C-alpha cells in the first residue's frame, strides 16, 4: 500500500534538506571563532623575527607596547594607579584590558604586554604560514587569515578598522591619560598616523 505524502510535508522536507548545509556551515563558522585563541608573541617570532622580512618582532620588542604590562608593576604604574583609585594596576581589569594581549583574560599572554595578537587577532587558527601568507597570492592568503580570526586591519580598506582598534585604548578618558595639555596633544593618535602604520613595518608578503 502506497502512502500519500502531503504537499506541505514535502515542502518542509525540501526546505530542511536544502537549508541543512547552510546551518551546518554557519555553526562551523561560529565554532571556528570560538576556537581561536592566543598563541603568544614567541610563536609569531619564529617567522617574524627573521631579518630578511623586516624582523617585526624586534620592532615590537623595542616598543612601548611590549612593556605595557611591566610598566603597571613599576613606580610610574603604581603612581598613576593611585591617582585613579586603583591599588594594584597589574591585576586590575581597568588597566589589563588595554595593557595586555587578550584584555587580561588570557593568563598565557598577559605578561607579554600588548603583543602581536592584540592588534592582529588571536592566532591559533592562522599562525601557520600556509594560513596567512603566500609568495604567490598574498591577497588570497590575507583573506584566508581573516576568515580564520585575523583582524581585517591591513591596507586602505582596513583604515577604519584600525582606527576603531587603536582608539579602543588610545583615548583621553583612560586612567593613564596625561593631564598636561601639551602632552595630550603630543600623544593624540590621529587618523593620519593610524592610516600610515602599515607602511612603517616592512614585510614583503604584506602591503
């Protein structure tokens, strides 16, 4: 005996089967974002510490970003902390959210200061060379890296994203912002400075 399958049931079944790949992909994409975690500057150093490609690690290590966490434990950090009503700047989230990679929430990268991934995104999914760089097609490699968690801050199209990322911490309302008017002007991070940032870091596989 042949069963009669109603049209609404067949329509619902058709929708489910055709939509399944979409929802599976969406779930996979979201879970991929959840999996992305910080690996630390030492992992980046394996390639980005090579002089042939500009040694970005050395440039970072000599910057104020690299000592952003250490300064919280020093006399200057404690002095600023006291003015802001903070007893322990190096353990207080108000300071850690901008003075560390991962906003102070990831113990494994907290002491490195504002590391590579604070600006480029957690690298557990893209840190392998084949997942973020290519000698033949750097644009496609970059898009692949962005899909794996890298922040889209490079190039002209990334200017606004860079501005949002930088000014999330570099703002005058932060506890450690200078009070002197002239010093405020000197430290102000203008859009023109943010726009020129990538050109100051030599890298043959990037813009």
